[in-house]
C-alpha cells in the first residue's frame, strides 16, 4: 500500500529524490559532509537575501529547538521581548521566554486578527526597555499571515532587534533581509523547503551574533558557540543529523531547479485555492477571512452535526490515503489541512473527495458551524 499523503505542516510529504538522498551514511568528520553543510547554509542565507549581512547557523533538533536557541543566544539576559500574540506558536515563544528568564511583554490579539502594527509601534514607543520583537510570520496554529514587512519597518524605526519565527513560510513567502531588516530568522529543514524534519537553522545578523557570546543559558542551544566552532572546524558541535542534511541538500536542489520561492508560492497558492474551493462545495468554511489566510495551512470549522467526531473522521480520511491535522483553537471546533509539501492541486482535489466520502460514510451533513 502507498504511504498516506501528509496534509500536515511538518513533517510533510517529500519527493522521492529527497528521501533517496538519505540512502547513504556520512562521516561527521569527513570533508565531503562538511562541504555539504556549508553549501546548505549558503543556499539558506541566499534564499533570505541575507548573504551580505547574515550567517546561517544550523542546529540539531526540531524547529522549537532553534527558536529557543535564537532567543536564548541573541536576547541578553537583561533584555525584554515584545511578543505580538495571535496563536499557539506565539504563545510558545512566550513560554520559552519564561523558561529562559527573559522579560516578556505580550500584545494579545484575537486568533483571526493579524498582528497590529500600530499597537506594536505604540508598545515600542511606550517602553524603551524592550530590546527585541519576536514575531511569528505565519501563525501555523490557524494559518494566519502576519504583516512582517511592516513589523520589520516599525521595529527598525525604533532601533530594536527583530527575531522572526518564519518556520512555516521560509522558502514559500518572500523574505528579503535587504528590504525587511531582521536580527534573526528561524526556520527548519522539514517545512516549505520540503526536506525531512530534524534540523533547524537561524539566519542571524553577523554583528548581533558576534556580540552574543555568553548570553546562552544552555550549552547545547548556544548558537554563538555552534557558529564559532563551525567557522573554525567546518564541523557541527556534537553529532550532526547527517541524513537530514543530505536530504535538505537534495530538497534545495529541487527547489532551485523548479524556480525557487516564487514557484513554490505559486504551487502552494494553487493548493490552497483548490482546497478552499473544494471544501466550499462541501459546505465547509475556513475559520479565517481570505485576506489574512496564508497559503500554508487552512483551519476549517468542523461540521455542526452530532454525528461528527474528529478522531473517527481522521481515521476514515486516513484509510483513503490522507493525513489531516487537528484544530488548535480552544474556543471553536476546527480541523486543519496543510497546503505544503511535495503535492499539487490534483492531490488536494483527491483529498477533498476523500473528505467528502468520509463525511458521507459517517452520516455527517457538512454544513459548517461558522
Ligand atoms: C512547525 C513550527 C515551529 C516548530 O515546531 P516543531 O514542532 O518544534 O518543529 C515553530 N513555529 C512555527 C510557526 C511552526 O509552524
């Protein structure tokens, strides 16, 4: 039987070429592996348009490890971080700040409301002690897109640092350090670049990183130490995720050959459109207004029918070959469907058909509870 298609925002479905790149063992001391790491880092910095000013520091682990490493390394212990909060991944940054003992100012928003640039402006003006803004680009908890360019501008005007969690957008939405100033931007191998999970990376301003020695509370998550060691030796500190790096190299090759970020965005937009249109025909409505929906993952209202049960729905859709994602909202009953990964609109259309058939089997009339 074929593996199910992952309609989840990481891990996601990868191409055969990417998976095949893992059929080889690499020595961590070997110069061929070091060259592989260096080439991956070079490409990642280029995708962010940041080669003149920033460096890429890779880190073992899932994306959250890299977020925690970036915050712990780049925010001084006496620093203070403003977090515009409109969802689960913003709240995760707030939790990280709590663990690290860094002061936080949380700017709460509704979950269907993009981060408000005027409020950020006012908060920065009101509190000169805020050293950094930590902004999630696409809040994957709902799929909402935050206005990163405007937030970067206002943060720069106030002379503060900007740490961007671009985990679910890097490679798909345009990000350019030259026109969108940031101190650090965090993403991971297993999202829109379509590698396999296991490695995060931080694209950090060289100057900020140089000044960050001694900030980190943690050896394993000290990005400055990782960077200094890697610059000196070409190697990772501690065992590198060799197969993940090899798969990421293959994924980056395919990304470039296909036309890079604009092509990826176009494919994800097609996927998102096919999904929203197809679900609309079934009577299932997105949680977010279309203007703030990123083409990454879509939250749908669950059908308002007593026969609906997510785990039963999930099981039936999985039997038909597609893996869905539960909702992350506490107040509204929802489920999520990812648009990212090595899939096209034809796959999405088949997924919508599987969703229709599964709801039919359950006796659910898919009129959403919107
Ligand atoms: C996936 C993701 C992360 C990292 O999550 P992990 O489970 O640690 O990989 C962080 N922020 C956003 C916005 C994400 O989408």
